C-alpha cells in the first residue's frame, strides 16, 4: 500500500501555513512553536533546526525527542475524520498537530490546548 503524500512532505513547507492560520486569528508564531514543542518534545532550537534541515513529516515525528504522553487526550474531527480513531500512527500524530493548530486558531486558551 503506498504511503500518504504528507509523510514525505517537508514540515518547513507546511509550517508557514500553520503560522498564517494562527496569525489570522490574532495568535502568534511563538504559540505555534509552543504547541509543536509540547507535542513532540523538541526544544525551540531543535524545532528551528528541523525546519532548516527541511525534514519530512515522517522523519520529524520519528526523530521527536519525547512525544507528549497527554496527546491521547486530543480528540475531535480534522478533515472529517476523528483524530482519536485514526489507525495509522504517523497520520494520527500529524492530525494531532493539525487539531492543536485548529484549536489555537479558534481562540482556545493555551492551557486547554496543551491539555494542562
């Protein structure tokens, strides 16, 4: 079975869209970075390095220092599919990130987004 195209897409090519989506709703790039770092365990410097290295989503998540154990608390629908029901692990991680960015853009408080 062929893998999904998003797996080989560079995170750096999608990242500006995350930032734009957030900024359109008066949120910040720093908040986007905070979400990504919370989810993956990357430090801000490591995140920037990964973006500079133009790694794909598959590598980005495979190399993540410490996926947040609370990410299983992320529920809801992204692109018409419930994130908690996704069977493919990598796609579920990508959708977790999408869902967190959606919540940011919808004005949810960071404490709630980060399941704190």
